[in-house]
């Protein structure tokens, strides 16, 4: 067992689960979605992205691309939430929250693709 591979897989799966935890709940109910969980999803996703740099295989490039998509969408969701809260002053209305969760849902799909690719790569590795 390689500690580097365990850490790599840990952060990929953690990015998916934390992102899922944020998205889970009624899409337009702000009480079902924590800003801290969105922040945690973004931080873990960024760590997973950093760990994916350096893999020069084709599947590694696709995994990096999925991570970059997830990062971009989580950043967009966080910026939208921050603008609604602090710039426009509208707060977390059901409409704003639905948009934030919808964007984070796209990141969830990208993270799911990363986990699927990780499983495929793990299954195809020959000893």
C-alpha cells in the first residue's frame, strides 16, 4: 500500500462527499445549505486538484480537467453567494440559494466523474 496513493484517493473521495453534503437538501431552502460546508467543499476540491498535478497519463489529464471544472463551479457558487450577501444586500433568498446549489451540483457531477475515473484506473492497474 502506497501512502501517496491513499492520500490521493482520500482527497478525491472527500471532495465528492463534502460537495454532496452541501448539495443535499431542498434546493431553495438556505437552512439546508451551510456556507461553511461550501467553503470546505472548495478547499478540499482545491487540495484534490493540487494532488492531481504531475500525472502525465491520459486519464490523469482527464481527472485534472474534472477537478478544474469542480473548482471553477465551486468558486462561482461561493462568489454568487458572497455577492448576494454582501454586495447586493438581497441575502440568501430562495432564488439565490437555488442558483448557488445548482452551480455546486455541477461541481458534484465533476467530482463524481473523478471518483469514477479513479475506480476505473484502480481496476485496470496490473500488478
